[in-house]
């Protein structure tokens, strides 16, 4: 064993970097942060426009998982990017700052999870954030995570918002404020032209603390136990197999893919299943790896009749070089935008209480995670179903920690998920038919004008739908037999072990998952240190009915 520490944090991603900062702020605690990937010092990480290169292929900063074939997607396998290195998925994501809807968190409370209502979590969202527009009832003004307005590098984003208005949809000034529903502009985790991942926001300011150690290129192989108590971590760094002991707690923050794999390799999972691999069972927890949820995305793509898309840049190596040089030398130009600057939250049917569809406009001729590129100016309206009823799972491929786990999303197993996406395609077409798009609207490329019936659209979805990178739920928080952690994020059935990442979400929130994961880590830090929770903040949101607001009290 190497020198003991108080807390070991396994994984330096969206949650792990937050925990490293907050726990090491207690000068009496010695903290070790372990990360399988490298330091995040590449220009592609710093430059927001680098997301296109980071997200599309397995590499230094991307685990690049591949799913198993999914029956409802014509047995297609999908590419699942997940961040690798300091900052985790906040190092390769689209930098869109979305919290989800207030009802998402009130639903968690209704599941019996004390301390997780919207009134409970809003203070932690605010604590994490410094918003460019300042603080208010919903937004923070003094946190580590900078959240700013988009630079609006293309007229297409204004066109989208105007089309939404013309089509009769609502507008909103803040997706994270009083009203989520409607068309508007996405705020971003970009500061002064730099990707503001959790490594930049939380970890860098804490690196000079003597009580915080950070080890990169450290692949965690298992949690060490003495009986039912987690006592440390085993990890491989280079050719060495090392062990370190935790005096207080081991905290898993490896994400919705890595955390269940590590739990199972460490003897926590379905006992009968673990014995098939010869793994000694520490605790029979059948919910480990189950309850996988993700946002499935479909791209309705059009030719653009004006030269205002990113094709002008990506088709010219000289222009790409110029963008990179301008960014390196001055920190300005097209490199400061990630190309995800406007969108919407809408309902597929009006009887719904909250939006069930999210729209992103991609101002580029890309598809298939950016791995396919049309040789023309084109744009895509990406629709994703926010609250899927389908559930997948994570399983072991082998007992070798270096082998990626088996991922079965089970997408579109529930008919309602297909129905939502089908309505999303129809809404996208309705938008592009508005006068605002008249000067830019070319031919519909995908699914194409010939796809007119519901059956045609269904087939298009099954052939082309892909992840939009928001897996959660595989070590869910709850009180039932399938719950892996309790409402304080302690792993059930053992001692000294917590999970703090997106895997603990019992249900997927209606929006991007980076901001909620940061919130979870902020709240977890107080739980771990034994601090009282931040006071509740009751705020009425636009979709509120009296019953939700009353229940929150």
C-alpha cells in the first residue's frame, strides 16, 4: 500500500473534479484523485470548435465505446463517446449548459428521495455557477463554472428562433430559468473563448493545495474491501499495479458506463451473474448496470442555399489552419464557437406537462457523430426524445478492466419513444417550412421528401437515430431492491463507498446532463463532509400548477 489518504476519488470527470475541489477545501482532509486518461492540455480541448474532432472518434480523450446491436434500430451498433482525461466528458461535450426541468427533480422526491426536489437542488446549481448575465432567483453569480451567452457566429441561429415564433411556439429568454419551454439561445460553458470544463473550473484552482494529489494515466482495476467495508483502490499506472487506502471513503465517479463496470469487477452486482465470471461477491446488488437511459437523436437535414454554414470552413484545410492559428494567437474567431447556439424545448402533444423534445440546430453538413460530411452547405435540425421509457443495461465483457463493457441501450423498445421522435421529425419540417427559412431552405436531404407516411418516418428513425451522449441511471439512487445507492449516495449493503456521477440518476432529466452531474457532485460534497444542506429555494416555474409548487413546500 502507498500512503493513506482520507478520500479517494475514482474518476476526474464532470463530478470528480468538483469533488476534488470541494473536499480538498477542507485542509484537514487528504484527497487523491485518480484518472485513467491524460491531462487536458490539448489545443483541441481548449478551443470550443475542437469538439468536432474530439467527439467523433476513439482517441486520447475519448473512450469511444460501441454498443451492442439494438433490435429496434435494425440491429445497428452505435458509437458512444465518453470523455477520458481530466474533465471527463466535460472535456469533449458540446458545452451546452442545461439543467433539466424542475419537475424532473420533484419526480425524484416523489420517488422517496429526500433532499432531491427542485427546491433542494436549485441552490447547488446556483452555487456551481457564475452566469454572464448575473445572478437572480434561478442563476448563480459566484461559482467556479462560468456560463456565458453564445457568440452567434451564423445567422442560422436567429433564423431558427424566428421560425419557432412563426410556427406558433413559445420563446424563452432562459432555458434554465422560469420557463424552459420554447425557442431560444443556449448558454455555454465557455469562458473568454476557452472550453470551461470541470478541470478548468474546479481542478486547476485547487492544484496548489498540499492536501490534494492527482494521478493521471491511472486505470482503476477494483475497489478493495475488508469484509463489507471499502478500504481502498487498486489501479494500474504504466506497468505498475498499485494500491492506496482510504481512511474515510472511496468515491466512484467513473460515469454511467465506467461506474457499474467497476462495481461489478469489485464484487458488487447481481450475485449469480458475478459468480459466472468467478468474481467473489461482496454484496448482491441486482440493479448494478441496469436502468440505463439515454437521449436518442434524429437529424432532419437540409441543403442550405446560402454560404453561411460551417462547410465553408471544414472543406478548406487552409481555412481550418487559419481558424486554428487565429485562436492560438489571439483567442478569437470561429474557433471560439462550438456551433450549438440555438435550440428549443417543445412538446410532441399539448396535453404533456413538460416538453418531451429538445432541438439543436447544427449549422454544418455533418451526420453520424460528425464522421460523415456532405460536400455542400447544409444544416440539420436534431431532435431528441427527453424522457425515454426504454431501459437498457451495462454488462461485463470479461474480468479484464481494460476490456470495455457490453452496452445494450435497448433504444426504442417502448413505442412511446418512437412516437415522440416521429412527432419531432414533423415539427422540424414545420419549422423549416416557415418564412424565416425561405432564403436558406434547400432540398430536404434526410429523410427526404419521399418519406411522407408515419411508416416512412419510423423507418428513417430506426435507420439513422443515434445517441446524443447522455447515458445515466446504471447505479440508480432509490429505496427499492434495484437501487444501488441511497439518497446520500452511499452504496447499499457496504460501508465507506459512494457513487457520485450521472449513474445515480433514477430517471433521465429533460436536457443535457453535464450541469446536473456537476450539481450532484456539489451536493455530494456537503453530504460527504457532513455539512448541512443549503437552504431550500422555492421558485415557481412557468409550467407549474398549484399542486407541484405546494408539494415542493
